[in-house]
């Protein structure tokens, strides 16, 4: 659920340094939440979505023309078959002590863009990214059975008013449920990783 991610970004992430947004696409409403000035971000994507987007093939080795303090990879890793090459290329494109902000779905429907290859557990990604030279901090964003149910319903609720009505109810039930049945909070919809280059 993009709303959960946007809420997390609004509360926890504010970037002031030049940032590369890999796989930025054209619907990147999150930028207004994390950048005071949009000039701080440079967009990279498979396709030229507008005049400000640099074309890049994330399936092949690359080194960006300059090193960045921050790189964003939101809802992209599951679409890249060659994840090892992508992460190595990102590591080389970050400045020392640079930050990679990574956001991935877990229990989420297939969504080809153009293809959808993976659903990673957070423990797999933590180990994988540590081996690639990153310090890892994981933040579970949307957890619990009712968030999963809500996401499934959102796919089929075509009218925005129904989404507005259902959302607060499911979020409330999810919080109540959490107090009594924390073991079910291994049901994970989305999570974010903050990675720092050594």
C-alpha cells in the first residue's frame, strides 16, 4: 500500500543532499514528502518518462556519472532479475557513508512492470545486503493480517469512497489485533531498508 509507505516517508525521511532515484517512473508523489527542493533528485528509469529522466538499464552493470550521497530504490528490486549486478552497481555509485533507501513489497499481488520476479523476506535481504558491503536497518511498515486483507480489497474496490470508508476500520482493527496476537505480525505487506555504505 503506497499510503503506508508515504506515511512512513513523511515521518522518517528527509533528504537534503543530491539523490539518485533509480526506477523513478512517472508516478513519484513521494518526492514532495522527502525533498524540500526537487532539484536535489535525479531520476533514472528503464524508459524516458519525461525530459528530466535519464535512461538506464538496471539489469546491466552501470556506474552513474557522479557519486551520490543518497540513492532511492522504491518498488524496483522485485522487477530486476539480476539483483546482484544492480546492488553492486549501486554500491559503486554511492559516496563513502552513502545511503541506499530501499522499499520492497512482500505479501503483494503480482504486478509486472514489465516483469515481476521476486518477493524477498526481510531476513534474506538483510543477509544479502550485508554480504554486498552495507550496514542494514530494517523497518517493517505495513504488518498484520488486516493490512493484508485491506490491500486485497483495494484491488477490487473501484470506488474511492469505499476505500476511504474501509481504510480506517481495518487500520483500527489491525492495531487492536496487534495488542492481543503479536505472533500474527509476521504477516508482512511492505518493509523498508536503510542501508549505509561502509
